[in-house]
C-alpha cells in the first residue's frame, strides 16, 4: 500500500493539521516549535514498527488547553489522532480481485485512522458490496432458483439469509462455507485482513538517536515487553536507552544476537561477524560521508578489563572504535563529531530495520541536524539513492541544505497558525497546520526554502551556467511570468540557458561577482535604475567585474529615464494586478490617476504605487513588491488576452529579453 495523504488531529500542538499529500519523499519545513515533530509522531502511531514504538496517551498527548473538555468534545467515541489515505498496490489488488472480483473494491483511497485508547486501527474500505456479492454468487454458479429469496445487498445479509434456509443445495452450502470462513464472516473483514498484511510499518527516528561507543551485553535479556537489564545483582532491571538499543541493533545486524553472545565460549566467530558488518556499514559510510573518506569502523566483542569504569569492568563488552587510515590511529566511537555519530547510527538503524523486512514508511525528525551543510547534502543524496526507491520517506527540517530544491513539490510548510481573537485583541492559536503551499507568508518559516533556492542557484554558477543577476526575488518571478506568457505565444522569451539569480540590488552586484571571481562565470546583470544611482552604476561599469556591455538597466531597454522591472507593465495592467493581489475594497482600489496624484513627478511605477499605499487606511497591508509578483505567478491568466494594454506590456517584455539574450551571443 502507498500512502497518499495524511491528517493529524487532537495531538499536542496539532488541533487539525488539515490534509496534506505525501509522495515518495516529503520534506516538512518549519521553524523551531512549529509542530513538525508532533506531526511525525502522530503519523508514526498509526502502525508503529516494533523497533520504534509510538503510543498515544490521552493525558500526555491531547491538546492540553482542551483536556478538561475532552468528554464534552468527544461524547460518543475517542478522539481521532491520525488519519491516512492509502492506494492499494498491485499485490493487494490481485488478492482482493481473486476473492471478491475486479469491481468489488472501488477505485478510491482506503482510509486508515487511529484514536486514543484504541487497540488497533480503524479501516474505511470503499467496497461495492452489491458487486462483490454478485461475484460470489457467480463463482458458486447459483442459478435463479437458488438465488430466489436471498438478500444480496451486503455479504452479511447474504450469509444470514443462507443460514436461515431450511434446506440448502450443495452450491448454497459451499457459498455459506466460503462466507463463514472470511474474517468477521463478511467481505469487509476479508478485505481488511488482506490489506492489514500489506499496511506498512512506520519507522520513527529522531536526531537524538545516537549509538553509544561501548556497553556490557552479557547481562541483557529479552522479555515480552522489551529488552531490559535483568541479571546484574547491583541494580534494578531497566529499559535500555536509545543509544544502547542502536548498539544492539548493530550486533544483531552483524548476526550476533544477545542469546548467541551469552551462550558463546569463544569470541572469534562473533568478532568475525562484527567485522563483516563493520565493513558493510563502512562501505556505505564512505560512499555518502564525503567529509572524510579515510575512516574505518571497528566493532568487537571482548572480555571486560577490570580497570575500566563500571559496568564495563566485568562480563562481556561490545566496543566501537573509528580508525583513520591516513593517520593510522583509532579513537573511541563517542569521540567523533556529533554529526558523524548520528550519521553512522542512522545507517545502522536503517540497515537493521531493512534486515527485518516488511513494508516500511520512514519518518525522520530533523535528520542530520548536527551535520555540516555538505554532509547534509550527502544525506539527502542517500535518501534519494537508497531509501526512496524502496520506501516512502517523510522528514522534517529547518536546514536549507536538506530541502529538495530540484522539486519543491516534495516540500510542505509547517506553521503554528497564530491569529488575533479580535482586531487589536489578544492572540490565540489554531494549532499547527501543514500546508501544500510552500510560499508561506511567515518569513521565518520560508527562510530554509529561500536559503535552499539561493544555495541551489549559487551552485549552478560553479557548473558553468549563464547567470543573469537581477535585483531581488520579485524580479525573478516577474521575468519568469513574462517569459512563460511570451513562450506560449511563440514570441521572444528569455533564453532558457539563462539562470536568474537575485543579487540584492545594484550595490550588491559587485560583491556577488567578486565572491565568485575565478570560477569562469558567464555573468550578465539587469537592474533597476534611478538618477540617484548614476555614480554607483558608473563605478561598477569601470570596475569591469561584469564584462563591458553586460551590465544592463531596465531604463535603457525600455527607453525610459528611470525604470524597475515593474515598468515593463502597462500602468493600467499593473494597477489591476496590485488591486487583486491585495484584495483592496472598491473604495480603496488604486487607479493610475491616484498614482499620479500620490507621487507627482515620480517616474518608476513601483514607487508610485508605494506612495499611493501610504495614503490608504492604516488597516491596509503595506505594499510588497514580492507579494505582487507571487500573485501573478499564481494567476498567470492575468496576462492573457490581446487587448492593447496587454500587448504593450508584452512588447516591453520582449524588448528586455532581446537585450538580455543578445548578451549570450557575445559571451
């Protein structure tokens, strides 16, 4: 089964996350305390893997501010914590089709949910009972007489009507036996039993899960409720900590179980297995840990040394060390960096989980939090290469290096939705929300996304792309919208060889190009201009950091004394877009006449709009160039049509693109 969508409700800071889609890989982006961990934990509780158990505890997990109202809010049944929507895969569908026919299960998602104080999940199966019953009747070849008097709306009704017959034919008896042998004695129970076997387990792994470097292993036993220390006379039995569990996971991955260690009288075979497992994990580590490729992992099982600290001074001890093959020295595992320890621990945990087999969905909370940016990129590559071809993956992050910039549709924004109770009144929260819209309004939330996009753009420079520097993100979006509209009309658009990169304005272009000097960049720039910037423009041209002739200004391309990217628009078109982007009421809608009155003598269109906004009521949002560009990106139809004002706008865009594209010819 493949997870399609999920929704978390009534769990810690999440009152209702709302539905969000899930693909092969999903990145949850949000700032600290936004609720990312709570979302992952709630989903993990649907069907947790035994190695990473998650349980819902009402007193601990139900939103605390509503806990005293729990019975009132949920008078008839326990609160739902997580709801998931699944698409059955070919193997499940084949088994179902064999038992209830091709039309017995509708082509709709299967819903699996879990509540507080529930012993298992609830299923909502889109079964067409009537067609399933017809299939069963046909399978047993009941004729018209044998069908007469039978209720066939549902499988339960069919079974009860067969049980009520005083005399049954052989075919009726076989059909009754077939129904009675189904789980719950009906079609629904049969389908649930098939899908239950194919429902993936959720593996939940956090950045706190790090393997320890050594531990005593001969005093560990397994009980029905988990592994516990039980044989040491000087301490009470206790549950193992996460780091100890990961160490045991490694030993079991190596084939050295606790039972085998306790029964063994020689350690040569155990060490051989540990060495083999160390080599296998080290090979993966070297492939995806590019920070230092000269490391070997060495894990051995030995007798204790009496001078070591307790409890490592008695019994059988498993030890992990890391050897640097260049320096030819080894150090205890725990003396390596926190990032290295986490990365190795994750490889061990994932290897052991895969060894146990079964369908899995991985949920990773802040993976690689302590890793260097390059190492986080290695981890992301590991996700794509090793995990997503076999398992769905959902992870949370606030690091720009963990955002999949090649496809932002794989990202979701997680925000704590804070709203005022009334205008000017105190603030309250609607709880954590998971939004498919990655262009969130909270700048702190989208910071990792913007950082990731900027970093990705910067990386392209080293790859020899043609780079067009512009002032800011609004320029990127506007030029993209113009180019897409012109391309649809088979007119001159921005050459696709250009990579647009926001530099931050005229004064920062020099810093940007200086930073990347020596990388053989093919750079051109187009920037806004007003008369006050004449000296800065002349200084930059004289510096020749940008090749002569490759520093353009919108004013020259448009034949205007001053201009920004917004001056490509016909004023009437731009005003219409601004009005819709900010949803200005009728009385406050802008017109070109209002712009002229607000900023007489000002040439640049964006500056005139900014001045007009200052005359609007204080409750009106401040003018934001990026918000206007973002609205146009969402509503490209605003540039549809063939009216004279749209045509004037597109002709201006063509002038700009011809000037920019010409610079590719003299590169």
